[in-house]
C-alpha cells in the first residue's frame, strides 16, 4: 500500500539508536538503517555512529559520492522536523 511517512523530531530520533532499532537522518530524510547494517561496506560499527541522530555531516565527510537517497529509498520512514516549541 501507500507508505505513511513520519514526522520525526530529534528527540524521537534519539530513541532509535540500537542495532535492532536504528534510525538516522540524512539531508532531512529519516531512514531505518537496521536492515542495511549488515550490508554496509564500511561495517556495522561505523554505520552505527549515525544511529539516533542527524548523520548528514558525518556521512558527507566520509563518502559524499554515495547516493544515499537512492540507496536507502526503501528504508525511508519519514522527515526530520524541528522539536515543537512551547512559545
Ligand atoms: C563505505 C554507504 C554511513 C564509513 C561505504 C560504501 C557505501 C556506503 C555504499 C562503499 C563506497 C565506495 O566503495 O565507494 C553508506 C550509507 C551510510 C553510510 C548509505 C549512511 C546511511 C557511514 C558512516 C561511516 C561510514 C556514518 C563512518 C563514520 C564508511 C567507510 C567505508 C564506507 C569507512 C569504506 C569501507 C571500505 O571501503 O573499506 N558506505 N555509509 N559510512 N563507509 Fe559508509
């Protein structure tokens, strides 16, 4: 069916930082990286460094030539959005 995309705040992202439940945000898109962990050429440990947080900078500094948007398209679960403000 049509996938439902989530609006993910940084604090929600932070709850998903374990290998069996790992999310990251790259360029504003949020991915479930758990299914990809074992396929990452750079290894599980390196990829886990972006789990639970915005990995845009670290990703760009390691391999900006990799087309993450196409590669992880099937793993996309939503968009990173700002924390709601109370004011
Ligand atoms: C290699 C994807 C995150 C470290 C690679 C390669 C791909 C890939 C496709 C092979 C590139 C090539 O041979 O030209 C991804 C994706 C990521 C991600 C989709 C995020 C969702 C990271 C992070 C780190 C990292 C966060 C470390 C901070 C490495 C290293 C290699 C590598 C060290 C080189 C492995 C080797 O050739 O021996 N990654 N990566 N990656 N990645 Fe990642």
